[in-house]
C-alpha cells in the first residue's frame, strides 16, 4: 500500500511539473520553474540545466542550484572530457546514473568522481534533452552519500520529464529563431521604397516600414495606423482576392512564411487620382521632378548638379520654384507635400 502511495505521489509531482513547464513561453521561465520544482519529484542537493548547440560537447548556457560558479568552471576544465555519464548520454540519448554505469566501487575510483566530489556529489544522474534526434542539453543531478543513491524510479521519472522539457525548449527556441528572423526581415525592408506592413490575425499592425508609414500619413489624416488597420480589415473580407484596391490605397497580400500568429505581409501602393497627377504635371516640370527625386535620395545641390550635368545655381532655381508653388520652406516639407500627390 505504501508502495502504491509513493507511486501516486511521484505521478502527481511529475504531472504538476510537466504542467508548470508547459505553461511558460520563455527559456528563463522554463528553467526557473524546473529548478524550483524538481526537488519535489527527485530530491537532490545539486541540480543543473546544460544547453548545447546540437550534438556539440561544450555548453553554451548553464543554469544551476546547489553548486557555485567556481565548481561549474572547474567541472568544465577538469571533468567534462572524462565524464562517462556525458559520453553515455551523447551516444545513447538516454539517461543514466553513476552507480548503474560503473557500480558503486567503480564509480568511486573513476577520475571524474574526484572532480564532482569537490561539490559534495557522491552520486550523479544525467538525462539528455533531445530535439530532432540531436542532444541540445542535459538535466544533471547530484546527491551526497547522506542523501542516498538515485533509484530506477528516479530514472524513469526524469526520462518522462525530459521529453516534455525537450518539447518546451524546442518550442521556445523556434520562437526565438523566428523572432530573430522577423527582426532581420524588418531591418532589410525598413528603407525600401515599397510600402510593407505586417499584421496579425486581428489585422493589428505589428510593423510598417518607412515607405508604408509615409503612404499611410498621406492617405489618412487622423490616427493613420488605426485607419489603415480598419481599411485592411474591411478589404480582407474576400479572402479569395490576393490584390485589393480602394479609392486611395492599393494592397497585395501574402502569408508571412513561418509566422506563428497568422501574420500577413501586405505590400502597399498609393492610388493616384487623375486630377492629382494632372495637378502635379501642371505645377512641376519634368526637370524639377528629376531634382526632387534626387533630393529624396539625400543628395546635396552639388551632387544633384553633377548627376544631372547642370550648374548648382540651376539646381537651386529648380528647387525655388516648387518651394514657392507648394508654400514650403525646407526639403523635408517639399518631399512630404509632393508625396501627398504622387509616389516619387
């Protein structure tokens, strides 16, 4: 009866620990919850989580309780390369215990015993964290002689727990890699001339590059982001159409590869009315538009003159005229005003 009660207690502790790990989305939270709670399942005075690059022997991250930083460094220098438990785990992708691998006397005469013994570890147990058939980490345990040996129930419990820990960790790492990829995507398209927006499943704007912000500001007067979000929501009712156009906005839609929140990538264009284009043609000459395009690229008067093979004074005259017609006093104001009529 006592044996059955102990088994139920182990199952309850295992269930609670698995549930608590599965509820977290950040690596630090998963590690913290695991180290706080593992003692209820497998008592040990020393616990650690080691994370590796896939199948590489040296850790990129260590989180531990019950041992200090000096021991962790000492183990990496003197113990890791001779640790038989580590070798077993990487070869077999399964957990093991020191006394099962060598027997009690064999373990105490192994060189690594003197290393871990400096942290009062008389009995050791390790379990792999596996993702896509690669060892990406280990769960490590250490007990003193007073604590007693690990038993086969401990081995079975940590084997089950490690599978859920591996899944939680893989989920977090995929999310982290996706976030980095999206950051790189945003950086690469931030200065593009094409207006690009990323929205989630509720059509809330998560990212808009500078060209998209300019287009939005020119189309909508108040609360441009909210108005654009509302317009996209309305125009997405017909999911069969991948290209949609309103009176002031043209948009093309596609799913964001690898997105985890039903993200959509939207390419925006201004829709230029005939009257606006005619007005622009009447106000500005072709040469003045050439100069304005180069101003938008950040060129100074000398660079524009060299590019167009005209004098600096001629460049100034080509700018003075638009300044007067649009009632603006700076290059920034001029570009903004022209953008309200046509995309350069």
